[in-house]
C-alpha cells in the first residue's frame, strides 16, 4: 500500500502541475501583476512535474510486486519524514512570499504578482504535504477471523497414478472449495493437487500483500513439479482461479485446460483513462464493511458450507470485519489479471473445456461467451443450470459440471 500511496501522491502532484500550467497560460498576458503570477505558476509546475514523474517511475514497478511488511514499514517512516520536511519548507516559501509582497510588492505590480504566486504555490504544497503526512498508511495483515485454520485449506495432494490435475480455487477461498471435484477426479485414477494460492487459505492474513504475479508464479511452479512425475498434466481453475489458469496456460502450456466460471473483465480504452483519473482522486484504501453496499451478513450464506466455524454473530468477528482496510491497489490486481488474460488469449493452444452457470450473477454467461470467442484452440462449452458455485455439490449445476470435467479429462487418459 505504501508504494501505491507514493504513486498516488505523484499523480496528484502531476495533476496540480497541469492545473498550474493552465492557470499560468490563461493569465500571462493580463498585465504585470498577472505576468509575475504566471511565471511562478509555470516555474513551480515544471519543478513539480519533474518530482512527480520521478516518483511515478520509481513506484510503478513496485505496485505489482508482493509486499514485504518490514520493508513497507521502513518505507512508510521514510516517506512520512520526507513529507514533514517538505511541510517545513512550505512554511518558509509562504513566509518568503509574504515578505516579498509586504515590502516589495507595493513598488512593483510584477513583484506583487510574483509574491502572490509563491504564496499560492507554497500554500497548496503546505496543505498537500500536511494531508499526506497525516494520512500515510501503515501496511498491516488482516485480523484473525478464526477461518481457514484447518489443513484442508492448504495445498493438498490426492495420490493417483494416471496423469495429474492441478486445481486452482477462487477468491478469496481455499483448496477446500475444490475438494469435491478433486475427489471425483481422484476416484477416476488421476493424481490431484488442490493448490492454495498465495495469500489465500491458511495464509489468509497476508491476502492484501499478495499480487497477481505471485499467483501466476505459484501455479507455474506447481505445473513444473507435476510434469516431472506425471503425464498428461491438466490445469483446472474456478472463478479467479480460472482467470489465473488462463493467464498461465498462455505462458506455460498444460496438456489440457478446464475453466469453471472463469473470471475476466474486458475494458474499453476510455475506461482505462477514466479509471486513472478517478484513482487519482480516491483514497489509498477503504473500509468495505463500513459502507452500505457491503455488510457482514452478505458472507453468511457463502460461509455456511466452506467456513462452518465462521460465526458472524460473534461481536469480536463483526468488529474485526469492520476494521478491515482494503488497499485500492489490491483491487488493481484484478484489472491487471484481466489485461494479462486478454494479452495471452491468442496463445492458448491446448484443448479447453469451459463450464458456466446459466444463472451466474458474478461471472455472467455473456461475458464467458465473449471470452471463448477469442480462444482459437479446440474448445468445448457447457452451460449448466447452476449459478456461480458450480464447483459445490449443493449447487444444482454441480452434476453437469462433474460429468463434463470427468468426460473431458478421460479424453487425455485414452491417448496416454
């Protein structure tokens, strides 16, 4: 979050630089006073732009790297110190501009405009540095909600002999949500690995410190390990795991690909630019459970099957949920994943099965259909009577899902 905060500060400073340039050009020819004011606006804008661009360049590569808490804390302290030093300098700028106006501005309209320009620029930076110094975020792990403690929420292997299937769960779940399908494949003779993505399951407390690159690397690493002992090796992902599996399959080819309600989002070009502007004005993080749109009760139905020990009626649990601080940069990981998926779709060459719930409110059928139209590899599409959780036995679309998965996997067994 701290590197996103640095990036955000730089974007805001660049926006102020642009405003200063526009203001300076608009008033430049309106007399000596405004000429002095405009020159200050343009000079300060140039300096601010250089500082902002340097900040953008240094922080951008770090936005998509996993976060080390110790390094983040050190960087937080460093940034806060820099902002307070700048705040002190801003006071001096305002004092200098005020002196110039009071003692020299009477003699010269140009110097009066220059002084006002210095005061305006210094005054903005005073507020800018003070605000960001007071609100510099500290990176923290998620509170202990008493969930994902059991071994089933960690990477697990179901031993088999005739090829392997790597199963990738959804967000913000764990390997447990893929157990039913994994056991069905295992009964058919497959070696099954129920993979835990970094920051999920038993490592849930560091979820917001993980990045999409880490998810992709973990899946690729496990694919390589399985290839050393098994052939063929299939890759299956559900929801977010489906999106991750798509991105991985374009880089590290499995023998077959199975996607259940695969996550992805297509963005028109203008949305990207609008999102860039809007993000500049938004806070670095939000408290999602303090809004009217997301309430703890929304998790009650979802947690009943997979998290039986998750007690939403426990006041301590509810307070912990209310204190969860969601970094906006973490949400950017899903946009980044979609970009990687779109870039790699034309490189998908392996036989692919896509299973979609007809009544899915999370991954809409029309979105999945738009996705598969861009895949040129041999592809089978099955639309079930289920909603999003077609990987769960209790879902009415599960029987069709299991049948489609086993039938698709059997094709590979026959050619071995």
